[in-house]
C-alpha cells in the first residue's frame, strides 16, 4: 500500500495544488486533500490558534486537523520566497512551526524550505529534498519535477483563459467549465480582486462569485491575467512591492480600473492581514484619484454575516448599473450634440454614421 500525503485545502493549495499533486503522483505517493470547509472545521481551527492570526491561517489549521488521523505525512512547505527579491506572507513562513507547536498528536510534517530570494537559488532543490523522503532514485525525482512543472503550466493557462470560471478549486477539471469565448449572460463586468484562498473557498467567501453571477455580473479575477502583465501594471507604484501575492493583486486592480469593459471592482481582504490592509489602501487611493468606477471593499473574518454581505453586493451592483447607464446616456447626448453642430455647419449627411456632417 502506497504512502499517503495530506494537503490542506487552504492557503497556497489554491495556487500550487496541481503541481504538488503531479509531483507526488509520479513518485507513487497517494495524495489526500482535506474536506471542504464547514463551520465545524473552521471552529476547530479557531480553538487551536491564537486570536492574532488572520482568518486564512485559522482556517488552514482546521484543515490540518482534518488530515491528522487520515494520512502518513502532511505537506506544509515553508515557502519563503517564490521570486527573486520578493517574499511570501510572514505568517505563511511560520505556519509549519505554528502547527507543530499547537496541535497535539500531529504526525510527520513535510516542511522543506523553498527560498528563491537569491539569484542562484533553485526550485528543483526544494522538490529534490521532498522527493528524497520517498525514493533514492534521482532520475525518478527529476521526472516527477518536470511533470509537476507541466501540470502547473496547464493550470495557469486554464486560469488565464477563464476555463476555471473563477469559482472552482484547482482539482476541478477545466473541460467542465465555461470557456472565455462562450457567450456570457451577465450585463455588467465586475473584477473581483482577492487571494484565491479567500475567493474560492465557498464557505469563507459565502459563494461570493456565484452570487455575483446569479445577479447578472460577469466576473473577472486576478488569476485571469498573465503574471507578467500583472507585474508590469504593479510597476506604477513608486516602489516595488516585495510581497509576491499582493503585488499580483495590485497589478490586477490597476489593469481592471483601466479596462473600459470593466464596470466595477471588488476588493476582498482578510481581517488582521497586514499586507491586505496596505493593498486595499493603495487600491482605494488609485480608485479615488484615477477612476470613476465603483469600488467595493469587503473584509472577511469568522464573524462576517451572510445577510450583510448579500445586501452590500446587491447595492454595489445597483450602483454599477446606474453608473454604466449614466455613462451611456452621456455618450449618446454627446453624439447628438456633435451631429447637430455638424448639420448646422454643412447640412450634409455623414454616410458612415447616419448623422449630418461635412462631406
């Protein structure tokens, strides 16, 4: 019987699960994912963490507890840096230590370090350290590593193309989701900016994206932008933001504020998250200074009520539609004024537009 490695359905699972699963599967290791979030699972995490921890970390502890008695190992990589001269959230770095010191009876943890901050660092070193725990064959580890890279590449392409529809978990089969080229039913386009572990957990987000779609909105997320595009947009800041995940949020927000086909923006943050609080402030300042599009800021914690969020979403969509209709009416009025002036000047019809203009 093959060994079982548990992966919590939380935090960086929403970014890298396809890569991790492919790596372990090619090593002959069975992957077990924790169950979907419930109130009971969240409460287990709340009882096992300090009050100062943010909601995603509290929830992640609950998912670890869900795996404790079901697997041989729990995969909690210590991801220090995913790009040169950038860092991941500090709470993510200490998460393996938090789990080891707060959960009684926890089994072996796979908490190898991945630190790409320095120029000569390598992602392969991390995967080789993990692979050595299950096989001594370096060729097998390297093949598993390359398979994991391919799985991550396909997952990123599916997200960018809209194949995952912005509301599904990483293990969902893209073939069953809507493609970007298919007709959309919504009458407004709304960009939802937030970390995947906040947006795609249906319990924590209270089905935010699904509710928007049911109310006639087409949803765009940060994951639908290529990474290089998000990074380029984030360069508008006077100083580089060294948090990798929040840099992507900033770049996506700036991009969607500039797109004429996007009618409103929602920023979803976690209460108690330092990087999210600063990101939200930067997004709000940009919206006030450079954009007239409606902006809604939603802050999630374990006490967030569903009724209040639904009310705010409905009011926000009403504002988006009112602002869009106002802009359409202003554009129509401007066209009529230009046409009337052209008629008074020349009296000649413009055959290309159907209004009067000079020949």
